[in-house]
C-alpha cells in the first residue's frame, strides 16, 4: 500500500484491476484505492504474474503493508523472503514507523545473510532473546525501540499518540527544530494527525514563539491541591449518520470512502464557519464574445479548450489581490493571510466530488490557467491525481452552472474562508440604458455568481466589494489571450 501523501496513514482497496494468475506489465494499473484525500489507480511496480492477493475489495490497509505478490519475469515461484522483501522495495520509501506496519508473510531463517544490496531481514538485525528466569525480565533497549516503532492500531490510539507517532518524520523534525509540542496543534490530517501544512501555518502565525515564551510554573513547597480537571474539548470524530431501518423493497448501499469523507467535511464546515451567501448577477456578454472570437485559434496554439473558467479565475485573482482577507485562514484567534493564491476548482465525478488545486494561480496567464485547469479536471475523472494536487487550496470555485443550475449556496471548503459558485451562463433579456438615458430590452449573456463567506472574519460589506470587483472585471472584458 503506497503512501499517497504525508498525512495519509491508510488506504481502502476499492477494486482489483487484475486477477490472480493474470499477466501484468510494469506501470499497468493494478488496483484502485480510496483515501481521505484522493482516489487513485496504483500501477504495478514490476512486470510479471500476479500470484497472490492478500486483501479483498473494501479492506482498509495501512501504508507500507504488502497487498499482493507479483512473480517477476524469469523467476520461479517466489520464496517467502523474496515476496516480503521485493514488494516494499518497489513502493515509495517510508519512514521507520511505516516499515514497522508491514508484517512479513513468513520470517526468513536467522542465518540468512545480506543480499548484496545492503539490506538485511528483521531476524538478522535482532539480538538473541534473553533467557527466561524466575525474575521478571527488564525490557531491553531494542525491545523498547521496537515498541516505539510499532504503532498501535488507529482505533486504539489517543489523539496525542496519533499526532506524535503517526505524523511524518519531516513534521516531527520541524517540531524539534522549533521546540513545538505537536499535541498543542490541531491537526487536519487523518484522525487528527498534524501535517506539514498544519505545523508551517502554526509557525507562520507565531504559535511557536508563543509556545516557547509560555511561563513555567514556579515550584512551591506546599503540597499541591488536587482540583477537578475539566475534560478536554471534544475531538472531531468521523460523522455517524443516524440509523434508519429500511423497509421491504428498499435498496441499501454502503457509503464509499469518498462519500463518507465528503459528508464529514461538509458537516465540519457548517459547524466551523458562520456561513453567509450573497448573489450577484453578472453580464458575461463581452467575455462570451471574446471567447467565441478566439476559441478556435486558442485550441490550435495551445492544444486545449478555452472555457469561461480561466476568465473567472483571473477576475477572482484580481479581487483577492485587492481584498486579501478572502485568501486567509482562521487559527484560533489569529488570521493567517496566505502568501500564495492557490485556486481550488470543484470537479464533479460519477462517484463523488473532488477539488484539485491550481497552485500559484496568480502567476499564470489565461492560457496557463486553461491548460492546468483542463489537465487537472481530466486526470480527476480518470483517477490520476496526486495527493499534493488536491491539497493547499486557499480559495475555491465551484461551477454547478454546467448542469443548468441558476445558483446555489456552496459550503466553504475548510480551512478556507470563502467559496464562489458560478451559475449557468446563458442568454437572457436584460434592461439596458443607452447614452441618452433611454431604457431598452436587449439579449445579453448573463450568469449568477454566489459567494459564501465566513462571517467570523469577513464582514458583509467586504463580501459585497469583493464580488462587486469580480463583476466589474468580467463585465469590462479586458483580458489578454
């Protein structure tokens, strides 16, 4: 099971694309997985015959665990040592705690020697077991190290254990360098794990300095008074839907991993942010004319379609530059203004919804935005996205208008503070005024734009100015293609 991102500790096998006994080529899709970040096809690490599948569809497996055995070209049936050594060697390199999660199918003989690559089996590196006596044996340092490296199952770990032992080596290194207690950071990763983004945001917000400067209690000679301790704040747990008893004729279907994560994320967002939505009607006529004029030559020059979205992206970027509070995050009683403008774009899939991210969108032209957006959308639909391509967004745009909806009231994509929904872009009658001040009715290309924002840090007046700026940019239609 590959690690599909630093905050991902496990994956659910949703479908095997090959059966035992079938031939598989290197990099050919072998199975599909679903994680709390992304659905993806996992390619075969080598060519050969699939000889063993150790987990069935629907099983959730820790990263680093051997899930299948491929008998390589020209080799006989693999011995147990070969199967447990070769499979992990072809997958992504893991930290110590991940290696400990992978349990070999059969331990190699103790007298086996290094295979020439510098690797040894676990049995080779362990000291002989101490002889049992009548007295209680004191755990050896090696045994303690093994206990530390081998994490308890996710369900048995406390939140603090998850944050400390399941966070990546990079996160723990950053914490050590800055003297940060990971238990004091609210992690956004799976089961509360602190991710790289979490700890960097904590440092940027000055949390590390505040933690170091926290006064230490002075020792007192009198015995301490034991007072009742208030229980810790509730930890966000996976959302459990109320049980409903089906009746005869109903069809019951288990939620997919993605659907459960979407449900949890939506409920978390509604509980976290004070949602308010404002709607503007925007005249897209000039943008529509510009697009129609250039779409054929654009496709020839850049090899990708010119849609309305790159124009909307640029209008949003312009508004964010003027009103940076819309590119911020809330951390306790602090506001973190993000340096980069990373635009998330919601993509509807047959099996759910995913939000790939256009990183540093403010550095891209209309052509660059079109290429990146179309590429991300296509790879999202074919399960080819990488975990870092769905993380780090600072503002999200969703486009329900492609299905014909006039507008909606989108839910904010945490930890962001705003999301823009684009309604259907269509021709409608519009009352216009000529230079003489006379009114007339004209056919214009119109659309409703709905902005949901977090009222904890964004005032209604700022939201109106932000959406008004987007309206001004789009209706002016001054874009370079």
